C-alpha cells in the first residue's frame, strides 16, 4: 500500500510502516489544491490538522482505503462522505488521554490555588497571604461532558483527589468505578467543576452558551480541553465577569485557526481572557507531551498494521 504523510509526526510511524513494507511519501508543504491533484495515487493518508479532507478532497482520492489522524478529533474530515465512499477512519485518542487528564487537573490546581498569581507577586516583592487563600479540590463534584478516552482518564485523576465525579454522555451504560453517569439536568444541578471531553459536531457547536451557563445551579469552575467552538466565548466572559463562572481553564479557544497553529481573531472577549486573573489559557497543548507524541504515533501504526497486514 502507498501512504501519503501530510504532517510531521513521531519518526516511529515511518520506521515501523516501512518495516512492514508499506510505501510512504512525505509532503509537509504542498497546498490543499496541490495535494488534491495527486491524492488519487495513494491508498492511505496520515494527517494531523494541516489539510481539510472535505468532500472535494475525498472524491478525488478514488483509491483511498483509509485516513488516519494522529490525534483524537476528526472534525477536519467530512465523515459522512468518507463513510459513503467506504474509507476507513482511524484516530488515536488512546495516545494522549493521559496527558489531557493531567493538564485538566494541573490547570485547575494552578487556578484554584492562585499559584501563578502568588508566585509572580512574590517575585515582584509582594507578599500577600490572605488575598491568595486557595480553594481545595477535595469534596468538589466534578461534572464531565463526554466519557470516552479523555473523560475516563480525567475521572480517574479526580477520583484520586477525593472528588465526586459524575458525567453525561450520549451513549448509555458507561459508568465505572471512577464516575457515575447522570442526565444533563442532574449534572447542571450538582457540578462545582465542569469539564468538556467531547468532539466538535453540529450538536456540540456552542454547547456551552448563555442558556447552559444560566442552567448551572452553582457558581462553577470551567475547563475546556476539547474544542474551542464547543463554547460561545462571549457568554463565558459574561459569566466570568458576573462570578457565575468562578474561573476558567482554557486549552482551546473559539478563535483558533482550524489547523490549531495560532489565533486568527482578536476581540474584547479574547483580551479579557488573556488579561484576567480568573482565566488560564494555554495554546492547545493538553495532549501535547513528549510521551503522548510517541503514544499517538504508536496507536496509529498499530491500527494500520492490524487492518492492512
């Protein structure tokens, strides 16, 4: 099989697939149009986020048997068209679930204990104790939306902090030793912390909007390591200003480019998030550890080899 690699990834992908006699070609620079002109020559493609695989692209890939994304989200692929064309879709959420879970907890610990703020103050010669009194995770009810690989790994971490973990998912029967499955209404009634672990779909676009925030019974902390457009940012900012949202940990932003390479929009809401001591913002790196880079690649190789060798 001939495979086109469109993004740089861990070298084990190339090493291991070549060892299994796959034919590989790397193209990390050609444009969408240039790739479309030659995609019919390949049996498979391995991607991250650089090129959108839309209807036009997929129909030109007349010989494609699979698309493998080194990551979890698949929103840059027109999934219904791919399925109609019989193209197998492969991703690797198993590879970065642990790094995402650790990032969620890490951001919350920093925010709730004012660690960045207090550290910077001391470095500037300011010694404030009462003003930097923290808030404990112990005893909090954590509500997760989505209970796949990321959600389950996150629940496991929170259970170790003495939290009660509940979750809502569109699939039934997912409860385990770390978390209880509840309705969305029950989650809104009980959660002290809300964390998203969902893909970006038409159903989850702007899931967290004015009404959702208003429906939350308690003032709450909010964490998003899923996708920026799961959240309507202007209403999150309103809730931070009012105190309804006590603090926000955001690894993803509504204003990111689709390739996740940088921000493509600047506005007053973004300015508030970047300047507020009630928000922590990181550049889409929750799943971006040294270990996850290797694990993501290994999962992809294992799945390709299992299907085509």
